[in-house]
C-alpha cells in the first residue's frame, strides 16, 4: 500500500464536465506514478456529475485524490490551475487536462527530467523531438494551433526562446518559482502567463497529443477571443488593451458615420449616433476585458456606467463642435476630422476611467496628488510590465 504522506508530486487536473474521463484518468495516473509519492488534485468547475464521480473514484483509488469544487469560476481554467497550485501538498506540481489528451504515461518522463534539479519547469511539447499534435480534431485546429504558437513566440522572443509549445496545458513546475500575485489569468493558457511574467529555466520533453477519451472539445471562438485578450494584455499592458478596444470602437464609429452620411443623414447627426453607440459598446468591452480586476473595489456597475457615459458624452459635446470647425472652416472630410479627434480623446478617456470610473471606494491615507500619479503609473503599465 502506498504511503499517503510526504507527497513528492501533486498532479493538478482542472476539470469542466469531464465525468466520463475521471475513472480512466485516475487509473492511468496511478499506474504511471508507481514508485512516486503522488496525489491528484481535481479543481472542478463542472455543472455535471464530475464532482460526484471524483468522490466515488477517490474512495478506492490507490493514491490520494482530492477535490476542490469551485462555486465561482474565477479566471477560467487558468484560475483553477492557480487554486490547485496553492492547495497542492508538494512543491513539484504537474498540470494536465482531464480529457486524457495529455497521456498520463508521459508523467514519468517529465518527473525524471525535473528531478535533475537544473530547471524550474518541464514542458510537454507537441512540437519538439518526436512530439505530435494528432489529437487536434482537424486541419483547421492544427493550423490555428501552430499559428497561435508562432504568434506567441514572436511576441515574446526572449522569454520563450527555449519553449516550442508555450500553448500546452501539460507541464511540471516548481510552484515556488510562481509569483501568483503577478498573475491575472483570463482563460486557459496559464503556462504562457507564467512564462511571460518571469524568466524561468525551461526544459522540454516530447509527447503525443492524444484524442479525447470521452466528451467533446471545449475549444470555441470565445476561447480564441480570451487568448487574444490575454496575449495583448501580457505583451502591451492595460493601457494598450484599452487602446485596442478604443481602436475597434473608433472603426465602428467611423463605419457608422460613413454609412449614415452616405444614406443622406446630416454628418452631425451621424456623428452623435455613432458616438452614443460606441460609448455603450466600449464600456461593455472595457468592463469585461480591461478593468475586470478593479470592479470588486470600485462602485457598482450602474454607477460605473453613469460615470463613463457622462464623461464620454461630455467629451463628445466638446469633440463634435471641433469636428464641425474642422469640416466647415478647415475643409477636412467628416471622417478624417472624427479620426483625428478620437486620437486625442483616447488619453483623456483612459485617465478618467482608470482614476475615476474604476477608482477604489476608499483611497486610504494618501494625498490626492500622490494617489493620482501612483494610480496613473500603475494602470498604464498593468498587467503588461514585464
């Protein structure tokens, strides 16, 4: 009988509706870790019977199996991994998916490479040595995977110079090297988040990405959006993510103006309609992707919307007469005039939203001037300061 103490290796398995896979995963992990004092920590966000299945399997498993069922799915899969790292018994933590596309039989290879003691993280890679990505559903997913990997490595050429597969969810890491305070997981690429934040010693071992044992893939367009959001925030920071959304809003603004003016609507009326539409759209996107980490300490959502809406309309009331001046007096086209004024409006919008709309309700014992400068610096650089 294996000893149920002095755990050497904690195996963290984030799950979402994986009930049919639990029993087979535990059986294969137990067989693969024979001779290693290991535990399995399921961090579960499921809405199906997965938690009940984990409890049932744990009762007869040959190694310790624990369950953390999260009532709130904060941070998605990446947040689940961080909770698993914090709850693990061992400092050596192996992360793998619950669908068996990460073969448990590869665990000894990662463990043996890690035990040499010269690296902080061992990455199981589909793109090194004899690794394969055969488990991807079709050629489209293979192409998307390789394109995403290439884009990611191009954006972090130094941090990822020794990593061929930063998108993998199969890796073994010394959790003492992970500064959880700097991580802001938005989705499912937690290894990328970890590697982009801090220089770590990395080794890779090849593995064959298998087909799912049961169930359906969770890949979706929404996950793709989460990935692009995460990548943008990591590389460029909060201010640039705000700029991306502002840029999209500007394009929508200009498109609405173009459509309405070509339909015979007066350009000032078109500018007002375009402004109101993009003000609301930008607020919703900023809530979800830029300032989501600040909403807990800020005022309520309707108060935030009122502040944002009032400021943007006040800004528009100033900007639209300027557009009129540029069109009527200086003979700019309406669209060009709008584009120029939107560029100048961006900085004012970011400062106001960072320091007013999403300001904590209690500032503390700091002078207003000092607080303003500190907050402006922090928000302009967070979370992309590398």
